[in-house]
C-alpha cells in the first residue's frame, strides 16, 4: 500500500511528534513499535518502516563505494539515521541532531511519499510548494518519461 496524504502536526517541547494513523496503517507492519528516521532531501526527514529501511539498505549496499561522493553520502546518511520507538500515544521522539538538520520548529507537516513519510518544517514545506506546484505538469512528464503499456 502506498503512503499518501498531508498531515499538519506539532512537535512538543520534548521533540515528540505524533504519526497519524493513516500513515502508520500504510506501512507494511502498522503494529510495529519502531521506525527508522533518516535525513531526507530538500531539507526534510524520512521515516521508514523497519522493512522499508532494510530494503533501502539493501539497495544502498549494491552501489559502488569507489567514488568519494558515494562514500560521503553513505557516511552522512547512516551516521544520522536512527531507530525511533513509537510510544502509546503514537508519537516518536525526533533526535536533536535531526531536528537541527531539518530546521524543525513547532509546526510540522508529514506527507506520505509512496514507501516512506517525509517530515517537514511547515514553513519549509510551504516554501517548497510555492516554488514547485506550478511545475507539476513538467515534473510529471520528466518523472514518467516512459510509455505505459496500452497508452
């Protein structure tokens, strides 16, 4: 099942953030008490199920480490990725270093992106939308630059 939707949330003073039920239910094992939180792109964080993170790690294990930029990516990604536990109120605690990395403040937006959830500072998300929404058709053409069967 693909993760979809946009959810406004707040992060409390203890850096806890509630993961909405529709997003939790969209993961491969919605009853699991743990997720993996990792750096994302464009200034967000990415939340993966345990299985999803293991699948990503398997794909990453297949890339060549012969180039410095690949080694640097792997170092940055894995050194900041962390297992987080879901509490009884369906909250996760975001580690300080990841709060700083993503510039998270009180108002947060969670979005479902197929196999993971992105966690954005609300201001950063709104800026991303204002810069990119008008390009949706162009981005669609670039992302789907292949012919679907029967079309």
